[in-house]
């Protein structure tokens, strides 16, 4: 801050901290897995999240010494974590529920699906059908498992190769041998509107993830797509962490301008990457922090209000070509 004891004539050099700092984007490719494991060791504990960054580290926590990490009772968690890393996933958190499956009756599972899981959420996604992968505990024979770990690995891979704004669909999941059910076009017509993302097999194209929807309520179309929901979460958390410097700064027009500039620079970078719509930044987003939002009454309460609007890109889920016959003399 400027010094207050200017007594002798001369030139004074002062360094001034302007307060604002660039916003750095938060990581998005982080997953969480909960399930049963072969072992719990190496500092891991039951029901305790453990950070795992590669398959070898998973084996050190949840596999027996010199083991492949899979289980004799075909627990799904090792397959999901393996598929996560195989498809490009990096960091993940693993919670082991134990090393032995509990006894459950079919009616209990049915009741859980129909009564306890009967919900919609913009923060959830559902993939169908199950996939078949090689089972190391059965001489590499195929086993059907839930596709969640492989699908999330594709999310992480897409984040790295394209960006969080790109829909993680029309992608080939690595390590998948086949599908438990071969869903066709007409069947997907029934499932897709319900938010169920199909994994399908195409001639000469292989097995591909062919959906990118959340499980949001059907009428909330603004949150229909996975990449839109994740992009907004990415922006919100990045702005939250990147503007911590503003806390307890003098709440005046200078602060409003610095906050606006900091956020605008961050969103301009996203627009240049292709994450936001518009031919120029003014069409892609707006940042408002002024006296209309921050009244004397709100400032007395110690509050700083900032309003941000963004126009995220959305996937071309339906590509429609319209053909007609043309004689060369018709207009248009």
C-alpha cells in the first residue's frame, strides 16, 4: 500500500498489488467408485475414500499381493476402476464396502430399484446396456458388467482431448468386447427421451457410446446434456475459487471493475476454445457487477453481487439433412 511518510523531496518507487488474479479452471476428470474389493490394505480402510491415480496404486490398496486385483465373486468395482484408467481416466476416489458380497434377495433389489432409486437428477447419467469385458479370473472369458467406469473414463478422455464442453458421445470405449444386449434404432427411440444413454454396435464403426443426456426431468431442457451440466459446474467452481482474493476487499467501484475483468478474461478464454456460443464475447457471455446490483443496503450487509450469464454450446444430437429435387432453374 502507498506509504504515508513522504517527508524528504525525491522519487519514491512503490509496488502496488492490484488484487485481481487470473482464474484457473478446476479439474473435471475426477471420479468416485463405491463397491466391493478383493482386499483392503496398504493404509486403506473400509468405508474410507482413498485417492487412486493409476491401476498399480489400486492394487496396492485393494488387491492382494501379486494379484490382478479382481475378485473370485466377480465384484463390479475392480472392472469399473480398470475401465476408468483404460479409457483415459486419471485421479479417482475409491471406497471399499468390504471384501465379501452381502446376501440379498431378488425382491430386495427390485424394491430398491423401484422405490429408492425412483428419482431424476441433472447430476446423474444412465447408460444401457451392460458391457462385456475380459475377466482375468476366468481365463479372459467375457463377463457382463455395468458400463459406468468405462463411460466415465471416456468423459475424462474427452475432457483431455477436446474439453469439458464436448459431449462424451460418439466415442469408442476401450476394452469392451461386446454388449449384453444389442439395442437398435427403434429401441433407442424409446429410451433416449427418458435420458437413458445407449451404447450401440455399428457396422464398420465398432461399439460406441451413442447418447449424452442427463437424468434431469424431461421439461428441464436447459440441463438435458451432460456436457452442458459439467461445463456450468466447471465455470461455477472455477469462478468461486478464482475470486477468493476479493473477500474483504473494499466494496467499491474499483473492486466491481476488477472482479468483472477477472471473470470476463476467464470466460473469453473459454469462448476462444469453443465452449461458448457467439461470434464475439458479447454474444457468448455477460458479467454484471455494478451499483444496480450492489445497493447501499446490500453493501452495509457486506455483500458483493455479481451476475453472470453464459451461452454454452450444445451437441448436435439430431443431424437432419433436407433434400429436394432441383432443376437448376428453380430459385433458392
